[in-house]
C-alpha cells in the first residue's frame, strides 16, 4: 500500500519504518525540517532501539521518504496515518490543535485525491474527538463525505519507548476503531500478518481503551511504589512480596476484579484495607492510592442510592434482590447493599427484600449481629419469592448475581425501573420498563 504518515515523532517514525519494513511505500510528513532531513538521509530522528537500522534499510530500498509538503505526501495514498502530538494544556485538558490542523491539511489534500483513501488517527485522544471534531474538519476541508470519498479509523498506539520496534511486530492485541467496514478493509490488510488478536470496535471504544490502559499502568506503578514504601518501613522485602503477588495469576494478575460492577464488601477487603492504611498513618507514611480505595468504594455505594432516587417512583417502593456481598454465600458482613438499604429506609422508601441464602429468621452469630446493628427491621421486609419483591416494587435493584435473578427482566412490567448493580442483565436481554446499569 501507499501510506502517508503525518508526524515524525516517536509514534510516527516507528510506524513509518515498521510499515516500510513490511513492504509498503511510506512517505513521512512533518513541518519539522530536521526530522524530515533525518528520514531523507536514512537516519532516525529519535533514539530508539533498532530504529536506525530499519530506517536506513527502508530508505535505501526506496520504500521510505519524507517531506514537508503534505499535499504531495497524500497524493495517491491509500492510507493516511495521523501521529501528531496531543499535549496537555495548562489546566490538564487535552489540546487537539495539532491533530485538528493535520486533519485540515489531510482534508485539503484529499480534495484532489483520485480514489477512496482511509484516514487513520493514531494520536491519543478522548472519546468523541474523532467523530465530533476531526471528521467534521476532514469533511469541511475536503468537500467530501465520510464513507463516500474517504474512510476513517482510530488505531491506538500501544508501543513502549525503548522497545517500540519489537512492540510493533509483536503486539498482544491490535485495536481498530472503525467508522464502517469500507474504512476498515485496508487496515485489516495492513495488520494481517502481525500476531495477536485484531479487535475491530467502535471509534469511541478504541479512543477510550488507550486511556484505560494508561490509567491502569499508572495505577500499577503507584500501587507497587506505595507497597514498596510500606514494606520497607515494616522491614519486609518488597521485591520478594511483589514477586509472590505476581505469581498469583488467578486473583492478582488476571481479569478477576476488573469488571465494572458494585462496590466491594465482605469480611476481608474493607477490614484489611482499613488496617493497612491505619498502620501506614501510624508510621507517618503518605499512601494516597491505598488511602483512596475505601473512599472510592463509599462513593460507589452512594451512586447506587442515587440511581434508585433518580428512578420514577411516586410511591417510593423499592425491591432489593440479593443482600449478601456474593451470590453463593449468606455472609452479610460489610455487604455494601446493606448500606444502600439503610440509606433508602432513611430517605423514606418502602422496601421489599429477597436473598436466596439469607433467611432473617435463621441468621446466627456475626451475621445476625451485623444485621441487627445495620437494619434491625429487616425481618419484616423479607419475601421468600423474588417475584413477590418485583410485584411489590416500582424500582427493582439487583445487587448480587444469584442465578434466579437472570429472569427478573421478564417479571417486570412497563413503568417499573430495574437498577442493575452487578450486570446481571446482559446486552441483548429484553427488559420491560426502564433499565439502569450502575457503571455501563
Ligand atoms: N511516545 C509514545 O510512546 C506514545 C505511545 C502511544 C501513543 N502516543 C501518542 O501518539 C501521539 C504522538 O506522540 P509522539 O510521542 O510521537 O509525539 P511527538 O511530539 O514526538 O511527535 C509529534 C510530531 O508531529 C509533528 N506535527 C505537528 N503538527 C503536524 C502536522 N500538521 N503535520 C505533520 N506533522 C505534524 C511534530 O512536528 C512532531 O514531530 C500523541 O498523541 C501521543 O500521546 C505516544
């Protein structure tokens, strides 16, 4: 393919050299004459392992050139990749000025373009940037229409500086946000020989994913550093601890606990987070990440209360299905839904409750104590059949994943609202009435 790459920084120069290596004809574009000169001489404009050799080889083979003339670069291109910078403004917001300017140039160059070309944005941008800001810019500058004269994709870049070339040729996953299949076709072909899954998704999903990745990477670094500081103070070998932590690929390094759902609870997580952060405070250690975990969880509990409060329910009747913090247990200790129930009672709601494993009359020990302290009136609110709870309610809350609750949508009627805290209802399930997912 003939490919124009806008922006010859870290992402653009690695992308250009690697695509030329795969056999494509690549033209790099940048207003920076130093970077254009480097590529034209077959030299790398940045310090990056293996890049110098790749650029020299591609330039010599005539598959890689560079120019400051964007019209010449886009002429005849099948694909235009935009890899210009998207820096922070002073207030932290994202500055799209460079990418908007580049979209204007690409659009202007597409005016005289002889055939359909796909414009692929690779710069990191917040959801909506491509569809709401850059597509209109392309259409205005080119006089053409997305899907007719040109296509658009968003292809986030996951390379790490220092191993960027190896990352390009060995991606664990390649993600393609596409406007339509016609836009996607040349990109599928471009990546056909690379290993790993090729995930074709919406443009907004692909834009978001880049931020999710980086937020998680930052969180991991900050978490590991805080654990390190605490371990050091406790006389514990932090590297040994983290090596063992990473060896658990069932719960620790795994998809477990990474699905948006309801707040955590139970007999361990809240208690142990309190203990460890209390110990850190005793030691005068400042651990903002660990300190904020309980606070974040509390806010999530309040979100559930707010979701019920927002529902249309003139009689203020709410049914809650699932009281234990996990579906297949009767453990009520620090179950976050109990706090939601308490808050709703305080706000004047009439409640109906069901839990397959919690029979208020049979509760003993710690569970009974917990319940008596939190919601002593619970016995009166219990129903044996979850269908009775749905019938008695204007708003129905599913709070744990018990299998019986799968059928809740079919028991509901128009006018009722279902607040799903645990994604018991899946995409495609038909819900009568209004459906509210807590974080989806
Ligand atoms: N550096 C990384 O490791 C990395 C990884 C993934 C994603 N990203 C994202 O990729 C984007 C580019 O990052 P980078 O580190 O390569 O940036 P960079 O600042 O190194 O390079 C950007 C280049 O774009 C050029 N440019 C500006 N306006 C232009 C225009 N109108 N036409 C052509 N070229 C133009 C600049 O002169 C510069 O050379 C950013 O959005 C960044 O967040 C970077």
